[in-house]
């Protein structure tokens, strides 16, 4: 019995696959890879898997998180290779590492920050976008109505936006970087930020790319204040270092 | 289409994964190297079409051939249709995003009458003239096939050719025919293929209102189209590298076709009457295919497809072996078609040790007398024996299928459904001592639809008012704890009957309904009966002449030029015997 944590890429080929469909896709790839999946007990056994915060539909992700249990110990490098061979184009395993044996079930509960690159393609003026960003960051509160949730509610987005910058501005393309709160204690969706910027227009195409998800408690711990870290690093895995 | 435009489309529609492709086992062949390029179209939304085994078989057969290439397309959901039309974009294939009109052959499944408006819509969005007569040298050959082909007349004017029967072998011959340089020669070669009906070579003669009349060959075409049959099912090509959709489809599982055809011969059943003879796949072949398909797909369920899977001669051994090999891996086995008897339940127990979902039985009628009329070999004590075995071994959900509007049916027969179900629920409570609260019996009641090539093809369907009256009887008599009643819409059944027994003129009504906006008629939210009534009258026809009229045994019928292996006299003998049986 061993628990593995892995980081995977969700590329443009599969960006329209919903989180639920992605789960099933990875489950099937694991069965094709003939990994000895550990199944839950009960009438409807299914593999023991858990995912980091779901990506919004249409978004790509550079370093998404997944944990799963195998019935036997295995070499993480081999697990990665076998799984990679069975994933459809657009899905790719970055790294696989063994979770510490004392860790019962990884649920990524501490993950509470996500960084997005938002690419706006179309006739937009970078100056205009910059001034909207400034306005947005200076606002005392940014109330947004969430109709899809039950109960319906108003949420103040402002404290959930940690940072927002224009990182690239071309003729018909502006790229923003947004660091947003995420996870079970409340989060901002990148689409909501775009809505506040007034960029949800018919002549604009918006691309969302998540560069990574993080645990801010660890990122802001005294020794590493202000340093953004890859999730894996803070778990003692083979991380790639901060951004 | 540029990627940018495509992404804009995807960002505006529901379930964009319907249109993106890239599924596991999708085939991407070099278009330039293929001698014939075929678009395989299922005229319903992706999730429905991807659950259709026939499409996967043809996809596999064509793509396994060095000279041919097949790609897929499905009906765009209305949101995508609106986006495509407002931008003037044509419908494309999934794999290479090539407009359908640039293929050599567009093959469209005719799964069921209520998809016919979608067939016209797909052609139109693709920019292909909907009528065969209006197509030119640059248009693809449009070929139909599937269950609906046994009465090709309502769709005859929209197709260059319609394959009646099984496609594994014929599809290769059809693709070969498409290599001829000119359209006229292609049609000529199509007409030479056994089982292929080329409607432009026939003239439809009508004899009064309704489907009476004949379809007569012009200059030398064969008088009758014999349904194409694959002789050796065991040797027939079968895809084990089945496509694995990202989206949850109607059936996300490995499908093994264990058997083709049905030996039972219920008098209403078109599938059973037309798909003959009964052929089975051998145990060895099926076990090999199961291993290959599980390895190639990663699915966690294997479904044993057949009209009645329990009739396979080796079913007990097959089930046991599959459970032995796959059970420990968390892979379940399912039987979509059970007989209502104790043997079936015992079999279900063998295979569903892993997952206990509900059991489904189809008694069709609630009295022994009416079941005898239907040729349904099931006695009431069989049903109770099945239920007892099911409840005793821990199943607590049953689903039962019935029909109303059957020949010789009385109000007592209808009320008997309610009585039978209440007795079944009481019986269940007794058997399930202590767990009665979990008992659920779902009762699904559809209206009888007379279908060509069945013994009941001459019988008229009950009028809609009559069906509504019988539904009211059901509602009054079928009450009680644990029972949940549902029925199919009477208007939907009326249209199904009118098209099912339609002649060539009915094609005009289908076109008029489509022009008036008919789409996805099998989806309740899109179905508008009044629109279809108007469409029939616009075409100068009355729906009741096709759906409700009783036809004479000596009448010539619009589908008599198609032969499914059973002579009309034999069908007549069966219906006459059945109706006599009903009097006793």
C-alpha cells in the first residue's frame, strides 16, 4: 500500500474537459496502465483518488495536483512512465512522488492560492486594461453575485485577489497575472476578475492558464515570507523551486 | 476554420467536449493518402451517438483498411447549430475538422424515426443539398443504414443509397463504389451491391391514402432488396479498441456483442423480426475480445449485448469466466436484456456480485391472454419466480416495461397492469422481510407502434385520445407504495408510427417539419406534435392514414420491395393466429 502524489499538465487539447470527466479519464488511463489501484470498499468500488482544486472549464493548467493509492509499492518514475503512455494528448504527468507513509489520505486541504495567466486576444487597449486593474485593486470591496451556488449569495472578491498585474501587452493581446485565493475556505474565479475588468466582450477571446497552486500558510511562514513555492516543494517532494 | 474561431465557438456552447475529439482510440489517418474518405454521422447528440455500437464497428472496419479513412460527426446541439449558422460555418468532422461536404461518402445512421429531422438538419448545416436529386458531381454520396432502413421510403429522396441490413462487409463495397470517377457511375456501382437500395432507380406508386402502394424498379434495377446479413458473426470484424469518450455518454463501457438476432419472435418486435438468423459469438472469441477491450479502453464495465443475452448457448459459462477474470479488478459485467424468469436472476446474481444495480424485465402485457397474442413467451408465475429470486438475493429495485394500445387489448387488460404491479409489490414486501422500505418498482409504459416487416404491421395504432384514456386508467389503477409509473408521450408514439409505416410521400412531411424547426424530436423538450401535424397537412397527408389505419392483408405496402427474410404470407399467418388466440 502506497500513496502517490503527482503533478500533471492539462493542455489546450483537453481544456474543454470538465473536472468530473477528467477524473474518469485519468481513472481509465490508470486501469489501462495496469497500475494496481487500491479500490474503495462497498457496493460500488472505485479507485482511491483525490484532486487539487478543479480547473475551470476551458482553462489549461501547468502543475495540477492528484493523489492516488496503489495496492503495492512502486517506483514513482515507473508509475509516471506507465501512466504517461496511457494518457490522451494534452494530459501529461510532470512528476510523481511517494507521499510520506504517515499521511493517511492526501486531500490538498492546505492549498489555498492559485496563480493564473489570463490572455485576452482581440481589440483591447493595454492602457485601458491597466487603469481598470488599478481601479479594481483600489476598490474597498468588489461584490459579486453567485447565482449558481446554493444558497445564492453575494461575495466580496477584493480580499480574495492577492495580486493582479499586466505582464505583457501587445497589439491584439494583453496578458494578466492573477494570484487568487482558492479552496474550500472561499476563492475567486479568474472569470469573475475578467468580468470586473469589463473584458467579457463578443470580440475578445479569453484564455486561462493556471501556472500552479500553493499553500499560502507555508509560503508565508517566517522563513520563507513572500516566497511562492510549488506545492511539491513544501511537501518535501522533488520540487522545482519558487517562481 | 482557424483555431481562434473554433475556440470562440467552444467557449459559447454547453459541453464543448462534444466537438473537440482527441478521445482515446480515436483514429487520425493521413487524409491525402486515403483513396476514399468517409464521414460517419449519427443524427443525435454526441453522448447518444457515441453509445451506438454500429458506428464504432464501421469506424473500425474502414480505418483498418489501408485505402479508406473514416471520421465522425454528430448532430450539433441547438446552441452549436445557432453559432455555426450565424457565422456561416459548415458542419465538420471531429477528427480533422474537415467540412462534411468535402468527404467522398457521408454515411448516416437511421437509428429511429424521431431522428429523421436531425438527418436533414445535419445535411443542411453541412452545406449538402438535402435531396439526392439536387446533388452534383462535387457533393458526397449520402448513404443511409441502420434499423430504420427496413422501411427506407420516408427517407428515400434524401439518400443516394440506403443499406438494408448489416454493414461490416457492405461498407467496404460501398467505399469501393465511391472510387468511380463520376456520380452516375458511383450510383450504378452502388446499385450492384447486395442490400443497397438506390431510391432514384425506383418509382413509388401510391394507391389511395396511407402506405398502400408499391415501389417499382426502373430500367433493370432488382425488384427486391434483400437485407444484408453477415453469415459468420464469430469471424466478423469487431472493434476492441473502442473509442473512450471524455464526456459521460449514455453507455460508458466496453460493449461485447455476444449474439445477433432473436429466436423469440414477439409479434410487435421489428428488431427480432428483421434481424435473422440468430448468430452467436463463441466463448473463446468473447473472452479474447473482453481482455483486449478492457486493456485498450480502461473501462470498468463490460456489457454483454444481445436482444436476449440469456439465450446465448454458453451464457452461464461466459458469465462465470468473465467474473472470475475481471471481478477482482473491480470490473463489473452487465446484461442489458434479461428474460423475466428465475434463470435470468440467477445469472444476474453470478455477474453482479460486484455491483447491484436494478433488474429490468419486459412482460409487455399484464394478462396471460394478451401476452399470448403478442407471442411473448412468459407466464405470470415466471415473473413472480423471477421477482422472488431477485428480492431474496438482495435486489430491491425492479423496472418493468409494458405497452398499451396492443391488438385485442381491453380496458381490463390495461387495468390488469395496475393489479399485477400491486400484487408484485405486496409479494415483494413479503419476501423482503425487514427491508421492505427499500423496495422500488418502476413501471414504464409505452404505446404500441406498428412496424413494417412484423406480424403486427397491418394493425392500426390506437388514436391519441384512446391512448390518453388508457393512460388515465393506468393512473387510477396503478397506485401504491413502492410503485412509480412513467409513460411515453402519445404524440411521440403517433409520429413514430406514422413515419415507421410511411411511404415516399411522408418524406415531404419530414422536410416540412424540419423547415418549420423540428430538431431532436426524441428529446421531449424539443418535440412539438402540432408542428408535425401541420407538416403532414402541408404535404397533403394525414398522420392517421399512416399511424392509425388498419391495412388489408392483400394490400400492397410501401415497404414490400424490401425483404428481411420472412415472407409476407408467413407474417400474415402469424398475425391471424395471434388474433384468433386473442378470442379464446
